[in-house]
């Protein structure tokens, strides 16, 4: 059975004070309105944008501003700022029986 901390590991949580100097990855993801997984992947590729407090990854205000600007600028490979929406397959109409 999973512990409460394990269940909350990948869930963005609101910080106690949105203007605080240092935030965890979960709090940063909530403030930046992104997923924890995306933020961890981004921080892994940009090691200069975070520091550690023990084993916990934390970001400061300047780091959050840089992450926000990079996210707002979009993916340099595709030029899109937001992920492309999935296309919904058209609903199939049932065949009429006996036609």
C-alpha cells in the first residue's frame, strides 16, 4: 500500500505563500500551471535552474521566472507554445439494420 507522500509525489500542490523565495517541484508546478513530470524533465535538461535542499529539488524566484519564459517561448523544434490538441476521431454512425 502506497504512503500519502508517495501518492502526492507527482501531484502539483498549492504553496502556502505564492510569493515565497524557494518552492518545491510540486509547488512550482502548481504556480506555473504545468505537470510535475514536465517540470522534472525540464529541470533535468536545464540543471542551472534549480538547487537542492537535502534531497529535495527547489527553485527560487529567478529560476521560476526563467522556467516561465522558456515555457512561454515554446518548443524550439516546432515553434508551438502549447502542445497540439489531440484530434477526436469522428463518431461512427451505427448502420441501419435492414437497409
